[in-house]
C-alpha cells in the first residue's frame, strides 16, 4: 500500500471517530460532514477513483484513445480541475496534465501548446473560481459551511490571512493538494483584491505547468514513478505547511495569553 493510501486510511479512521463524537454530542450536521470526508478517504485508501496509466504501452494506448481530442481534453482538465473542485477527487487535473506531457515526450503531441494550456488555461480557471468566490462570498460559506464549523469569526481570520499572505498563497498554493482547488474560491470570498491575486496566480500557474506538464515530458519513460514521487512530495509539502500554520497559531495564542497576564498585573 502506498504512503498516500495509508495516510488516507488513517484520515478516514480519524474522521470516523470525529463523526461518531459529533453525533453523540448532538451535532448531526458536523457528523454528516465528517462522515462524508471519511467515505471519500476510504474510497481513496481502497484505490478508488481513476488510476493513472503506467508504462510506455499504456501511454501509447491513452494517446490512441484520445486521438483528436487530446488538446480539448487538456483544456478541459486544466480549466475544470479548480473551477469544479470535486472533479479532482475523481481524477486530479495535475496527473492528467502530466500524462499529456508524457504523451508529448512519446511523440504523440506538441509540448508547446500543452505547456501553454497547463499555464494559461489553469490561470483562467482560477480567475473564474475567484469570481465565484467574490460573487457568492461570505454568506455562501457561512450558510453551507456552518455544519463543519465555518463562522463569521473564522472567516475574519481567513480575511486577515489573505490580507497578509494572499499573493504568495495565490502563487505557491497552486502547487499544494487541496489548496489548489479551494484557494481561489477562498481568495475571492476574502478581501484580497483581484489586482493583487492575478499576477501571483499567473506565476503560480506557470510553476504548476513546469512542475507537471514539463516533468511528464522529460520523464515520460518512467511516468508512473514520477507520478508517485510527485504525489508524495505534494502530500509532504501540504503536511509541512499545515504543521507550520498550527505551530504559528499555538505560538500566537501563547503570546496573547502572556500579554493578557501581564496586563492584568499581580493578583
């Protein structure tokens, strides 16, 4: 079993325990949300979803199957992977673009248009998702996210985060699992302006296309191995970022507690 599937199994167990606790404490909405996440992780741990082909023969067969639809397929995957985030649960767009890069390496397509698709079409999809976040905004997040703990107070913190770190998040979040499909919507729902979001996101999509389309092109003979390595690297990066944020929150709360005690003075 791969590391990603083991992590998914552990996450499913934790979410199942959380769901049971939520139901027992009289919070059925949060219990349903946790149960849904557990089911999705169980599917991933069991090897569900659409797998990626491995080996040169499989790449040739995939290219033959797509035929004249190769470039339209690339456009669809690059655009929809963030515009419709649930799609990534079935077939993550980055793996599709890496597969297409491998097809170009094997001589079935031209790498230049595929690279531009991975870059510019992804940026267009992020802009659409940003616009949806700006249009629907906080009322949408509070209404449909209340069951999983989304509140105005927590969204205020999200606004503060994007105000301070929005541009680099728009750039480097493009390379992180989960942050990639959800980040543009949250950015749009925050106070971050589109003028600040766009150039950094375009840079992030350039890095994204380099990381996946060009890597598939360069290492097409060992495409399946590159996919496995990239998946572990992305998961590790996400875990590191999550741990760093958690440490920062803990340290900030401790400093706030110390300041509060100092302000109170001796008893």
